[in-house]
C-alpha cells in the first residue's frame, strides 16, 4: 500500500454511517454507468459493488446481520475519498455534456491507457476518448487535471477496497488462509506478509478450532510497547490493530488472566470504540461461574484490572486534551456515590465532560458505555445471575445468601443492590433471615464491618424496610463495644422465614 497519512486513531473511527452509506450508494450508481463492474475485474467499481450488495443484503433481510468486526471494517471506509471520486466523474461528464463546435480531431487526443488505469468500462473509455478530442483546449486541460486527481484517488481506494474486501469476504473466489503455525510465525516475526491473506486468516480464525491459540498470540503482540504506546497510525495500521483487538476479545473468556489483564488495561475503551461487544463478553465471563464465590472472584478481578487501566482518551480533538480513563472513573464515583448506576447521572457527567467539543457524539457513546460497565462491576451487578442461578430452590437460597453477604462486604458499592433485593415482593431470602445470618458471620470488633452495618441500617431506614427507631447494632458504654439489637421491628415486604 502506498505511503499513507498518519493520524490519531480516533480520527479514523469518528465517522457517520448514514453519510458513509450514502456515499457508497452514489459511487456504485455512477460506477454501474462508467466502470468495469465485472467481479473478476477487481476494479474499485466491482469491489465497491460487491461491498454494497453485502450491506444491502443485511438491510433487506433482518436475519442476515454483519458481525461486529465487519461493522468495524466498514466504518473505516474513507467517506471523503469515495465522495471525491464520485464528484470528479460528475465534473468530467459535465464537460463532455457541453461539447463545443470544434473541428473533430483538430485538438489533442487522450491516451486510452490513462483511462484503462481507472478501471473504466471499454464503452466509457471509447466514449471519453472520442469526446475529449472535441473539447476546447482550455477544457481539455481541466479534464486532464481532473483525470490526474482521479488517478490518485482511485489508487487510494483501490488499496483500501482490496483490504476491505478481504476482511468482508467479498473477493471473487476463496482467499487461501495461512496455517496456524505459519500465521503465528509471521505475526511474531519481522518478515513482511500478504496483508489481505493475513486479514482473511484472522477473520476466519475467530471462529475455528485454533481461535484461542490465535487470540493468545495476538494478545502477546498487543502487550508490546510498539502496539501499546503508538500515537499515530496509517489507515492500514488502524485496520490491522482493530482486527487484532476483535480477535483477542472474541476469546476473552478462555484466555489466561495475564492476557485478560492486557486487554482490559490497554484496550478496554478502544475495544468499545471499534465496536467490540465488550459488555456482552464480560457478562458472559461472569455468567459462566457455578457459584457466587466464583462470580465475585471474577467480578473483583475485572474491577481491579479496570482500576489499573492505562488508556488515555480525548476530551477535545483539536486541542488534543486527554485524560486517563481511570481518573475519569474516579471523578464520576467521587461525585455520584449514592446513585452510582443511574443512567441519567452517567449521561449528565459525560455530556458535561464534552460540553466544549462540538462533534463528540461518538466520543460520548464510547465513554458512557465504559462508565456503565465500570460502575456495574463496582456494584457487582453487571449480570443479574450466573449459571449457579440454575439450581434447586435450596441451592438458590444458599447462593443468594452468599451474594447478599458479598454485597454487604463491599460496603457502599453494594448497598443499592442489597436494598433493591429486599424491596422485591418475593425475595428468596427475607430481610430478617439475612440479619440473622449477618449476626453469625459479621465481626463487630472490625471497624469496616461496623461502618458497613451503620450504612446498611441508614439505607434500610431510608427505604422504610426497618423501623426508624431501630438500629441494627448498639454501642454499650459499659464494655465500649457494639452489640446486635435483638428487638428489631421490620417493615419488610416479605414475611420472615
């Protein structure tokens, strides 16, 4: 691929799909008129037509959907490049539609080879060559300039469309993919390789029997400073990086924890930005636990890893003002302790953060999704239940007790979940039964435990689940210790067990 302009990754991702879709349709329409659209020709016209047909099939058949990695790949198509090619053709044809009365053959002729390089149809090549010879000299000069611009633009789109077609599987025939060993060796080595073939290998590798080993190799690459610390990218580099991240996250639940840490510390936000279904993947990771203890172990791992996230995100594009994701998380939590998981609070916080950035719609969407996942992990409520929820009633009851104790153990972050549980009309574990279990397990000599009890008591009062005159624990002056109150009056919506 020719030398490409290097930009910040965010500049490649910040696009409008409706505008992109419209530009593709316009190019394909004019391509049907002037281009060689035979699939075997592999011109920009035939490639863009195949891509357009793929997109149309998803629009016309609700059961046929693009994979997230395919959506990401399509989002990278350069809208301005596509528009400019369409515009140049329209401008050239305006000249040919307004021919003067010059003497045919008295002026310069147009070399057909210049038109053939544009991938035009034989009919168009003959027609344009004939019409060019009839233009006035100054018009011929303008058309030659437009054709020169066309060559540069179509060369760029030819390079882009070749890689996009490989990723989307819209090339004619079948691309021969690399064997796993060869693929791994090429990725880890310094030798150049066939990029379209590598792209097709990675896309197909997401769903074959070697996907976990491939994902581990990719994650190992992504852990290196050359990937982690890069600031400026070419279009091709962004495409490959995005596919790498999709491949790695697609096997997240099966990767070792060291690999999972790499992805969450360095690529969590960017994965969301390139349309990796991060929330869905993490929910699956939590769901696939058979006990509440295992669930909380995984939840703590995810939350602690995100707390050490190293990503910087843009707050303004033009001034390049950036902030670390973990600092943004911390700022939100500090100012929203009581309503941490309120979608309104999260939206307001993100909107205020980007109040001076005029084109920040996508930036806001990405950060709000990141914040939602983080806060739900902090409160241990990213999923409502795990596979352990599919148990007998007695096993479900025991699991709920462990879950409630875990929420109690994380203090203010779990208070909202505790209250919501006991406000249910038919909560499996009644509040009085849970208090009895707390009495058996909670150490009143531990300062943090007492703080959690006081906070839990306050929440119960606020939601009318405990008589306002009652306290769960009382401080006795004679021994300077806290003791459980055995004369409680509950307002619970569920009867005591």
